[in-house]
C-alpha cells in the first residue's frame, strides 16, 4: 500500500516505546495468554509504541491513508494497534466549519494503515495531527 492524499512527507512529533515499567532492553513483561509464551504464533512479539504525526492532506475532505509499512514515512511499523485521535487544523485555528472538521467515523484503520475521510469544510492543504499505538 502507499500513502494516499498526503502532501509531502508527514512529520513525527512523538515516537516512543511504551515500556510498562521495565528496562528498555527487557521483554520479560511481555507474556501471551498465561504461560503460553512458547515462541509460537500466539507469542507476544515486541513492545508497543506511541506516535503522534502531523500530515498535510491535499484535499481535507477526501479519503486519506497513512501507511505504516512505507519506509519513507517518519514512523513505520508492522501492526496498527489503535488510533487514539485525529484532529484537523480547522479545529485548532477556529476557522469556519471547525465543528464539522473531525474525520467521518467508520473509515479508520486496517492492520497496517490509518485510513480516514475528513468531514466538511476542511478544504485544500488541511493539516491533521494523528495519535496512535503501533508495533
């Protein structure tokens, strides 16, 4: 897959591992369902990370995709765990339509991509700030 409706290269504002109180080099706290960490397919692999990116959509009202597997993106990974928020610049600067500028529900994510569609009055070159968890 590739990024869609993204102008230029997104910017990483935050990209950090969530260690859950363990040292950075320890994976001991990562356990699959009780005692089944045998290294098989059900095994927990790697820690979760949190990222906040900013991207500019060519058309703020069109479908937009940020692909985690695209190596030219500032934040890359193999699995999208959760999208925590998507905020448009229209909400931040109070321009007309800010109340309807949040993305349309139901258009979010796949296992490796953040997918959303802006909703009304976002216009050309809308900046979105996206917070998500990934591996």
